[in-house]
């Protein structure tokens, strides 16, 4: 495939997928598209690249980076926010990494992150939250958290079905809701914006399937379905019901419900079973703090997943270190949880760990588990020795405050030492 304005590196090879088995075939020198992103993306992108290069080289491989563009960099080059070149390059190369992209609030263009996830059908946004030694935390026992959130990425609020106050469209929807559907006493008079959200059996089941498969492959104890089904019975409640249905239909031999755990096993989980349970979202947010160790793999819809993973991220040290990745069929687009923090853009100040650890997730997806472990160990060593960026330094006594680029250099040094 050729691209209008992207330079394809000459020295790398493409990652491919076996269409029948879905297995990835990863060369030792893959071409990996990278979007640095807006705001602090220009700081954390190059810093992460340096660290990922070092980890690849230390394990006998190399990465041929292919710069692709979205957001402000794409506006400069293509005069549009999300060029087809970028979407095609990621689809074609199977595995990619991106920094944050700015979304204007209220007016302006819709989220490019959402558009990318939708165009590539990256239906599972996976956000691991685990504690790294030495990272300061607002809670007493941050190490109790070792959780992976599977957040649905194509439905719920991400479906983006909304109508603006004052438009003909919103008036039509209001009339339909009031006159045809009989809900004539719920919408106050005056200007109104209306949004609806779809939750489908298809979207729910493919997400929950990913979460249970991950739990099986990684020897996890439980999968918790998080929903607000007590209020939104036919959307969030249906997510819960379809989740349980999928677990029973496809994983009946390895999963048990919480009721079965108590009724048949007296609360003692058999080693070869995964407990599938559910929690209402508001309760779940307090359980994260009060009974942290009870939660393992989480499967939830888009909005709940966003709130929960930011809150969980805060418990293990904040957004500066919280990684993520989006997965579709034979596709991975890694990206940190945090946004573009425009006030720090270009200051060489923020923490690149979230982007670095997102790269670790990407390497693991590629089967480069040794490189992934090296990255985690080197980051942990760097932070434990007190070498940190501003966000952690303000919470550690006697920490050594480093710039983004200096911190990345330290992690690289530690990769060389540990390799
Ligand atoms: P944000 O960019 O994540 O920043 C919020 C705060 O989190 C920052 O002020 C900073 O806190 C801390 N933070 C974030 N990244 C950090 C890092 N790497 N190192 C250290 N601290 C970090 O959230 P926002 O201000 O709500 O959003 C800004 C823009 O990003 C918006 O346009 C939003 O739509 C977009 N966004 C994009 C993505 C994405 O691309 N996937 C995700 C979320 C938001 P302190 O100032 O307290 O130190």
C-alpha cells in the first residue's frame, strides 16, 4: 500500500496476521506506525520511542518507526484532522502506538480518538492498573491493586448519538419521545439537548469474551461486570445479562458465578475456575478503595470504564503512569490513559511512563514478553532510585526531579544495566 505523505521506512518488515487462525507473525525488525499526538504528545512520544528502541535492541530486535499524523500535526501536513493515510497505515501494519489527541469541549470537531477507534473497530480499550515499586500513592496499600479493565470502545456514549438544543433534529426527537413513545412528563420545557446510547448483544459479548479469555490466559481469579443496570435496565442491565449468558455459553467449564462459589464451594474458589460476578458502578468505585484486592479483570461499558480506570490510575500513582491499548481483530493501537495536558506542552516536563508502559503492552501483544519485562523492571528501578518527573517528585521526599527527556535517558541506562 502506498501513502500520500508518509515516509515508509526501507529497512523494516510488516507485521502480518494469518487470516484463518488470527495469529500474528512478527518479524525481528517490524515497521510500527507512531502518532506523537497533540500537546504533551510531542514530549512523551519521542521519550517513549527512545526507551522502546533500547528494550528492543537489548533483546536482539529493532523497531522501524513510521511517523503518521493526527490532530494538529495532520492539520499542518494534510489540512485535516485524521487523514485516510493514518487510518490505512495503522490497519495495514496491525500494531501501532499513539500519544494523546486534543478534543475541544462543546463546539468544534468530535474526538479523533473516538473516530480512530471506530474506523478501525478497536472494540476493547484495555487499561491495566498495577503498582510499581517506589511510586507514591494516596492510598495505604497501593500494591493491593492489580487490575485490568476491559472497556467497550464502540457503543454507549462513544456511539455519539446526540442532538443539539435549538435544532430541528432535537425537536423531532423530543416529539417522537413524547408523542409516539408516551414519555410526555420527563423533559423540562425550554432548550434541551438529547442523547441516546446503544448497548448491543454483539458489542457486549465480544468485549466480555476478550475479558474472560484474558483472565484464562493470565491465570486471573475473577471477571467483574460493572454496570448501572438498576437504573438503566435495558442498556446497562442488558450488558450484565448478556455478559453472564456469554460466560455460561462459551466458558461454562471454566467459570462459576458468585452464587455458585458460595453454594457449591463454600466461598473457596477452586484453582481451575474463574468467578464471574457483577457490581453496580457507584458501588464499584468505592469497592476499588475499600476492597481493592477482590478485583482482578473488569468488563464494562464505555463511560463506566473511563471513570473507573482514571480513579484506579490515581490509586497507583496518577495519570502520568497509567498505560492503555485498544484492540480489534488482529489490531492493536497502544496509547496512554492521559490526555494532551496542553498547559505543559513542549515543556519537557511531564511523565512519559504512561506512554512507555503502553509500548510495553504493545510489545507483549507482539509476543515480545522479555522486552516488556525489561521495560517494567527498568521503569521500577528508575523510580525506586528517586529519579522521577515533577508529578511524582512533588509526592516523594528527596526525589530527584528530571525533565521528560532526562527521565527517559535514565530508563534507557537502566535497561542497559538490567539486560
Ligand atoms: P489530561 O490531559 O490527562 O491532564 C489532566 C492532568 O493530569 C494534568 O493537568 C496533569 O495534572 C495530569 N497529567 C496528565 N498527563 C500527565 C503526564 N504525562 N505526566 C504527569 N501528569 C499528567 O486531561 P484533560 O486536561 O482533561 O484533557 C486535555 C485534553 O486531552 C482534552 O482535549 C481531552 O479531550 C484530551 N484527552 C485525550 C485523550 C486521548 O488522546 N486518548 C484522553 C484523555 C483526554 P497536574 O497538572 O495536576 O500535574
